[in-house]
């Protein structure tokens, strides 16, 4: 046995639940928090989700051509297991519904500041994603009235669904497909909880060259903890091929995200619905425009045929003038008669009438059944925002401006007014169009009867003034041009586009206010002189977890170091520090910074010695803080038979022998700080006897392959291990209380 075992340790190993092989090497893998699903990204940039309990059954695969030039760099699940988030090399983040394989949201990084320092990292690739939900126990004292005071107004609950727009393009930036999504589907159940998706890239905006490598968040969303590698110039280590870093913990106060989370959640739901409605209006307006262009092109086909007659007869005239002469005299000119008999024909006339009539009806339908109801629904949502604007106590700090919301209402009302005018114009032109074709059809028939010396039929009841009006103003079917393009200001943004821009600006204003309320509360300098070259100290792995125990919140940081003589052999460290509660901060706000500087942290050093070969040490391949007590490690060592053995081991990190160190420190400019970092403080004490040797609670030797990566699901007691060749995985049940003889039917309860 190469591990030192606890006396009370369970000898039941991690139970093997399944093992699978894949064709392409796996780059990223994540376990669903609620179901027996795996989300996988291969090194060929193929993304798929599969069931793992029996055979590895893929339930969907992202199409290969989807964002082909944008590589997936990070992925994570929403806490309810219904949505996965993908982070890309371009900095984009895309959310996919697992059930429907549709993109439900797409986020893009802001443009890089042209004045950014030349030595800063400009890469915007998303290198980590974390999706958390506020702990429900943090809201147990919130009564039902507080939970529901911002819920959807009852009137909105009884509104009918918006009609599906025919031939509408997918709204990929929001809902995937407008034909399958409705406004009421965007409504969540009234709740006081909020989800938070945190993404990080290599361009940490911390006024230093920093790479965010890990993040966590407190259960009540009051703090975000980042771990960054901050570059600096080392006076000790000088190497042309090395890069000197320090590992820094940064604690951010989330500001409005914590103090106004109910209001933010309500606004985000309202903004999402408004986004849907503006896209719905835009798509409807585009369909109106497309049908109008189709009506114009059909009319142009028959008008252009008259131009052929003019060319054939070397004549100069206009079709409208010929029709007016025909209407006034009752006899067509030779040019018009040739056009009617040889080019338009009676069948062509009926086709012109049929297509034109269909276009008129289609445009009316788009306005009546789609765009105008969408505008009315949008006005209702905007009026709700007006009510929020008047609630200064709750919404003043969230960037919601009553005057700005009213300006969007004015734009929406202008669009409604324009739609009404369009309807009036369409109704008038439609009547004239029908009268024109009835007259022309009658005259067409009379021409045929005259050719055969037959008596003419009695003229139908036709309004000659409407026929004349149509010939004069609508023959080319261009009577709606002014509703789409303002001839006085052709560069003017169309109203539907303006609605989208202004609504996006409104939601962005709230987002900026929330982001700007996040403040750096403290730094903790963990270790200096991290080197990415051939010399110095290497940070191998790092994981973090926030644990709440008896109304006190602790930050646990586990990391592994190796490299120089100072940190050789490889060592495993666990740092524990506490966070101030809201009550502690509010009790003495003036001495808060002082109290931070006087706070203490605790740290432990875990000796990775091999029990069978005392002069040798384990090598850690991967590690994760599994839950609030247990840490899982993939460790490799040499046994007494000179064979290399890899195992998954479990230790209780919360009960390790911690030693107190001073800090954390308030460091405004890290490069100028002369503080001693946490790790160096411990090494300077030269008292490593106080620290803990590796004491394993349970372990299992991995015989299937040589492991390389560990992925865990602490909520369901599962661990997934990836092979070194990245083509094989095993899934283990880490619950040491289960019966070894439990059958597969009971194991299915994990689903």
C-alpha cells in the first residue's frame, strides 16, 4: 500500500459504474449536474452530448460547420442541467438548449481598447466558465410577498400567444427559431433565486497583465473570487526564455448583483421579452418589405413587356398614358392593342391580378396579425418599465431612465402610426387595383368580341375615378416606398432597426451599472516567482471552493507546486481564509479595510511521500475539491515491485492540520508591494513538521489505463477519469456508503 490510510477509512473502493471509448481525442469534458449526461468537445472541435449510463449514446451533436473557425475553449452546464454554455477562442459565449439543440443566446466580447498597454495580453479566448445558482437556503427568510412583488402582471398572463410569422428567419441571437418560440415561454416561475454565468479570458481588467485561471462565487452571490497569474519583473530570476508570475487571489464585492438581485432578475426577464418582441417586429416588418418587393417585381414584369412593344415599333410612349387614353376614348391605340393581345394576354392579365391580390392580402395579414400585435405587446412591456422607473428605491442604481424608456415608447407609437397609414394606403390601392383589373378585363373581352363581329356585353359597374387613380399613381406598385425609405433622409435608420438599437442600449446600460458596481475588495498574494520556463517554480494545478459553515464562509484554495529546490519535491497546499459577512461589514464600515488587513488565513502543506519508497514522492496528475469536505486526487507513484501505479484518492481537506499565517493583504498595486507572500511565510518558518502527510480516506487503483484528467460531480457523487490518450473514460461512484451488491436498477436512480 503506497498510501497512508486513516484508521476509520472505508475499504470499499470507488465503484466502477461504466467505461467507454471514443474515436477522437477528448479536449474538454463535463458531467451534467442532474442527469447521466456528458458534454464533450473533441480536439477536432466536435461538440456532443451523450448518455453514459449504459452505452455511450449521443443525443445530439453540434453541426460540424457551425462556427468552424471558432474553437471551443471551455464548457459548463447550467445548474439544472438543461443548458450548456460554450466559450470560444474568439471570446464568444453561446448557450444551447440540450433538449432541442438550439442556440438560445449568444454573447460577444467588447472590442479591444486601442489604447490598451502594449505589454498586456490581448487574447480574448474564454478559458473558463462557471455557472452557479444562488443557494436557496440563503433566501429561507424571504417571504412569498417579497418573492412575487416583481412577478409578471396578471394582464400579461392572459394575453394570447403571438402568431407564428411565416417564412421568418431564425432569431439565432436569442431564441433559435422564432417559429417555435413564444413570448410566454420566456417567463420563468416567480423566484427569488438568480443564476449567474461567469466567464473569464486572458485579458483580466485588473490594471496589470493577468490571466484569470479560476473563479468561484459565494452561495449568496455577494463575492466573486478570482485567481490570476499576474506578470511582473523579478529582480531575482532573470531569464530570456522564462516568464515571472505570481499567483494572486482577488476578491470582488459583487455590489448590485447581490443587493439588487431581485430587481436585476426582473429586469433581465423583461429585457429578454423586449428583445424577443423587437426581433419579432423586425422580422414581421422584413416580411412586409419582402412581399411588397415581390408585388413590385410582378408588376414590373408586365410593364416591361410594354417596353418591348415600344422597341419593336420604334415608338416613344408610357404605359400609363396609353391606359389613360384608352380609358378616355374607349379605344386602345395600336401600340396598346398589340401589347394587350401579344404580350399581356388574357391569361397574363388574370395572373397579374391573382398575384397582386395575394400580395395585398399578405401585407395586410402581416400588419394585422403579426407586427401591430407585437408593437402593442411591446408597449405593454415598456409601460411596465415606466412603473419600475418610478420605483426609485429599487431601480435608481440600475441605469433605468424614465425619459429613455418613454423615447422608445414614442418610437413604437410612431411605428404603429406608420403601420396604420400603410394599412390605409393598402386598402385604398387594393380597391383601385381591383377596379382597374375589372375594367381592363371587360375591355379585353370587348376587343375579342369585336374581332369576331359579336355584340358587346353590358359594361360592369366600374368606378372610373378609381381606375384613373390607380393608373396615375399605382401602376408601378411603388406606393409604399416612402414607408420604408425616407426620400428626404435616405440614411435614416428604419424604425424597427431603431427599436432594436435603443432597446439593446437600454439593457446594456443596466448591465454596465451592474458591472461597474463590482469592486475589488482585497488581494491575497499567495506565491511569487512562478516560472513558465525551464527554471523556477511551476503551478501545476489549482482548484477552489467556497464553503459555508455555521453562518461563516470560507474560501478553500488547493494548489500543487514543483520545480526549484525550495519547492522540491512536489507539494500540495490548501489555503483557507474567511470572508466577512454582511452583518460584520455593516457593523463597522469605517474600519472595514483595517479589519481586512488584520485578518488571518490558515494554510496546510500536504507531504506527498510514498509509504513504500520513503525517498520518492507521488506525482499529482489532477485534483478537484469534490464537495465541502472531500478532495479527489489522481496520483501516480512507484510501488515496491518497481511498477508505476495510478490511483484516484480521496482526502478530507476540511480537517487537515492548518497553520495560521498573517493576511490577507490589501494590495492596490501588486508590483510595488513588499509584503511576503503566504507560501514564503510558511517556508521561512522552517517548521514543516506541523503539516500533514497524505492521509487517504479511500482510494482505487486505476487499472484500465494511465489517467490524465479528473472531472467530478459532487452533488451526485460521481467522478469521471480521462485516459492519457484522451480516447477512454471511466465513471466511478464515490459514495462509500453504498452497498456493493446494489443492482443496476437502483443505480438508475441517479438519472
